[in-house]
C-alpha cells in the first residue's frame, strides 16, 4: 500500500539513516550512512597576565621615599618580593589586589622585584624587574641642640626660654629644610624660625613657654632635596618638656639679682655686674666690659672653671685687663662670649658697685644656690645696661620681638 510505504520512509528519516547497501529506495536513488556532527564547545584560552610596576623596570635615579606599586591585569598577584642584596623590603597586598611596599628604601641601591601572579585558569607566571634609587653626592645629617655647646637630651626638662634648635651637618636650602621640620606642642602655640647660619635653625613661640609644655620635633628629610647636590640623611625626631618657670632679673643699677619661680620672688642676691668701658683685643676687635643687656638663656653649668681674658682676645700679660682666674666656683653660663653667674668671694662690692669684666658676681652661697637650682633654658634678664646682647651670642632669641624674629633676624 502506498500509505504504508510512506510510513516506512518517514520512520527511516526520523531515525536519521538510510540503507547500508546499494539497494534502491522508493524514488529509485541510492543513499549513504552519514554520522551526525557532534555539538562540542571550544576550550577557552586564558588571557596572559599583564603586570604593571611603579617604578618601571630599568628605572634609575628613583626617589627612595616613593613606594613600590605592583598590579596585575587579567590575573591575581600571588607574591611580591623586593630585595637589595641581603636586604628585603616589606610590603603587603592592598584591598584592591595591588601590592605596595611598606618598608624603607635606601639611597644608591639596585632593587630586584620578583612577582608571581596567576591567570584566570590558575596558571602561575613569575617575572623579575629591577630599578635603582638615586645616589646623592652629599647628605645632611640632623641633630638636636640645647645650644651650640650642648646636645638636647631626649625626654629631658628645660627652662621656659629653651628654643627648638635643629642643626644640619652641612649647609642646606632654608625653605626646603623648614618644610621638613614638624613641631607639635601641648598646649599648642605658633612659632617662627630663625636661622643662626645656613646649617642651624631655631624655632620659638611669641612668648616664653608655659610651664609644663611638651614639645615634639620631627625632621623628615630623608629623600628630600636640601640643596643643589645635597639630600637629607636619616629622619630624626626628639621630644622635651618645659619645667617650672624660672626667671632671674639682674639689675645693673640696683646691683641686685632677683629670682622668680612661677611668678613668685624666691631669692634676692647682691650682685656686681660688668664695670663698663672696654679695650682692644689681640685681633683689633673691641672688647666691652658691660654685661650685655636683655634676656639671656642658661647654656650650662660648671662646678669649677678657669676664666681668662684670653678667651675674648686680651692676651697681652702687660695689659692691665689681662687675667687668669683658676677654679672659680659654681659657674652658670649665659652667653657664648663668656658671661657667667659665679662665686666671687674676692669682690667686696657685691650689692654696691659693678666691678666685673662682664660676668654677674655673686657670693659663694648665692652662686651655689643658682648652680643647684637653675637649669638649661632658664632666663636671666639683665636690665639697665647700655650694651644689648646680640641674638647670636648664646641664645639671644628673646632679645628680638616676635614680629621681627625670623629668618633674617
């Protein structure tokens, strides 16, 4: 039956096959077996990891204060190792998957950066990169001074007149150096810089420090250009505190020195200040015998000290102003030129006349009390004398009004 034949043909077609022999189909044509095409998806290929390094590989003259940054595109960072010889630079993976160095670099070093990353398929790739940091021709080291003769002691207590003093080992650009200095005080006060020379900078507030003030100083010079060929050495920091307020007023007219602690008069001492007049030193310089006027800052103390006119230029033994006095007791220094408060038992005019070569003569008992009670940074303000203390002679910072105090004071 024709219907039956169609039915058979339809069944064969649905099965997707034809006869395997050379027989004839209903239409008389021959057919051949055909395998169906398999539906197989292609295996995806992982994109190669692209690494980005800052500074770029091969870079030279790199600033040692800039961090190393590593990132991976089309992949994930697994590890980053940075070495310079036997030194390893620490670092860590950030929240965004990049790596950032946390350790310090150094001047003039070649660094090797080894990076291992995995692609999207989990395959690892490791690559090495190198760069070199700048090598300065010169570096400026930092220290902290109480004054030119005495280093500041970390955590120590000083008087209300003690300025912050930062000393560099070589000449520096003043503006660049000031930017690197951070001063924090409690209570907070504003202050100004004054450069004694191109290596030494002072900083003081408008008024004497308040008793109990704490001062923290940070000098962040590493990696900073401080001159044409000079960079900062290691960063440095220190802190100190201010004790009770001690201010001594020594009056050239009344021949008395009065000491006030926290505003209260605690001692009145008969004194003999500079006799006035002057002479000419060995190098032709003028030597004054007036005690310099204005606020002095205590610089240091010596239990016994030999004083000589040669220290300020009078070296001729035939000069009536020549002298050598050995083992003077209880000496408290207040200027670089050699002004002291000290015991002068030979001076019978204490409280009556000025007979010294510029020092403040006291009785042995009073000089001992000063020696035992004054500290570095305390104030000795000399009144009613015709000669002013220059800002550079000791710590004459307070002889200049705050509005005039500054880089060119």
